[in-house]
């Protein structure tokens, strides 16, 4: 018996020695492993060689102090992937997009960007001139002049023009599957999705129901836009609103502890058409007004209008939510909206900073104020469906507090915020840290530079690796 005990003990010691040696070797490998270069990181993340003259972009981005890890730019690879998979690598023939309303064609040739007519675009492109002059490639790209995304290539069999969002859903299986299907979240026993709830996104968002501006195109060409949703083929790039806000330094001198426990939102009736016959009661901005009316009925004395009063706040969360103007409506709808909800006064940004909980809602497209609000000392509640060049980096419960499109969980979110003040403050700090990296002109230029560098490869006759 003792013999077997000795043998078992010996085997255990050998196993322990083997594990120790493996751990030692693994640790030694990690310690001695050389860090990957930026080009190697690119190949590691995207499983392909970087574009020609990638080293020029790397030098440019490093000099400007931009983020240089290629994983930070994964959205570019995602946006351009369909075009690189296409058999027709060259994106434009002479008239392939010239007929599309509200697009601006920009050419880079002879070391200069030509036709930079789209608002603030020149503030992004002009600093990139030396980069592309060294790159030496001639190329053309189209810039969307609408705020809304534009491109949804139809499924096979439809070659006509879209006339409405209903038409787009009918002819895009991707859009129908993604936004016109009830999504079940297995992690939640009630079957509610974190954003859509028990209904489809299409039934709850004005962009999908009846957008105030309709410009969706059935075209298989990449167009650079400032925002998109999944299934749209637009390529994201920072544009007008991003640039304007990127020049502004957001300073919030009101500390977290000194902010008032107020949920605040103010905006106009954007987010879809508010004309007679339009389903505007289903839009997000109308739904939040209905939520405010229910809250006021159940929490007497907790709602107010910060534009005209500074009342003694009630215990718990107070609410100031309201329309500041009625737009995109005819006279009949205007009268109904005014009588149902009324109007509140405008509140400037400096006053807004005194409120701890800021609600951000989509308008006709993604809300540009998100870029500013995320830089304040307030926590953001958000339920937008659009993506832009930076907000794909936002993680719910890390950078903001998510709210369902129908606002059925907003009471619950407010209860959580009141009970988890330190965690809410941490979410705010995370958001500020992220925005310090992304909401500045240099980072926007670096993003646009890499996006255009990658895009210019569509003009290559043959694919090639970079340095």
C-alpha cells in the first residue's frame, strides 16, 4: 500500500513540475515577446496586409497624437468590406453617382483635392493633402449632402428606384430581418430586447416609418456619410456636425456631486414627418412626451420648465422634458401637438450642465448633441439606432445608460441611477475618457485619412500589400 502511495506522490510531483515548467515557459514567452508593429497589428486584426503607403498614415497619425492601433478603426474595414468583395473593384464609372441627388463628387488628382463643396469637409481634407500627395493615387469619392444615410442595395430582382421606406423594406431582406423582426434577448426572462422591447424597431422609429426627408438609393456604390444604420452601405466619415463640434472644447465646471437630480431633454418635433396621416405618435420624441405626462401624473410636483422656473426640487428624480418647437408638421398636426403636449422654453447648454441625467434621442438621423453631452459631467441616457465614425465605440452601461425605444424601462433606469450613484458617475467618466480621444479635429483627420487610404485601393487594378 505504501509502495502505491509513494508512486502516486511521485506522479503528482512530476505533474506539478510539468505544470510549473509550462507556466514558466509561457511567462517567459510573454515577457520576451516583441510587441507587434502597427502594420503587424493591422494584419493581425484584419487578416490582410495594410494598404500601400500605410506607413505614411502611421507616421501622420503618430505625429498628430492620434490613436494608431488599427483595431480602433475597425468600422472602416466593416464599411468597406462589401466593396472589396465585389467583382467590380472600381467604384465609379463616369455617371454612376452623378445622377444621385444631393451627393458631392470629390476628386484627388495632381496632389490636390478638388470640389470640396460639402460644408466643413475642407477642414478634414486639406490637412490630408500631403499624405495623399505622397500616396500618389488619383481617385474619386462621393459625399452625402443629406444628414440621413442613403445607400441600400436592393436584393436581386429589383432594379428600380425606392419611393418610400416601405419600398426599401420590401426590397431589402437585410433591413427587414434586422429591423422588422421582434428580437428576443435570451438573457432577459421577459423576452424584451435591450433596445427594441417586444416590438420591432421599424414600428418605433420615425426614420423607418415616415422620414421627413427620404433619399434612400438603390445603388451599388460607396458613398461617404456622417451616419448610417446596419444594412445601409454608406461609408462613415466625420462631416459637418462632427467638425463643428470638434473645434469646441466642452468644459463642465459643475461637479457630479453638485448636479441636480433632474432628467432633462429638450428638442423639436424631428425624427420623422409630423404631417397629417403620418404615424408620428409612434416616433421616439412623441413617446417620451407621453412618458413625461404619465410621470407627471404619478409624481406630483416633480416636473418643471427650467427655461422659466427654478423651483425647490422634490425628493428623488425631477423631470424637465418637453418640445421647444414644432417643425416638419402641417397646421392640423401642429394644433394637435400643441394642445396635447404644449411647448417649453429653450434651455441653453450651460444651464443643461446643472442636470445630472441627460436624455439624448435621435432626430431625423443620429443626434449631434450626443458628441457634446458625452463630454459633460452628467450621465447620458440614450437609445439611438444610428452609427457614426465614433459612436460604434460606445458600450451600454460603460459609456451610457441604455433605454428602450418605447421608454417602458425609463422609470426603472431612473431608479437604478438613484440607487447606484457612484456607478453612474463612473459611466460618465468612461464617456469623457472616450470622447477626449475621439472628439477632436486631429482624430477626425486621422480617421478620414485611413478611410480614404483604404477606399483608394478600390482604384487598384490588382490588390497589394502595404509597408
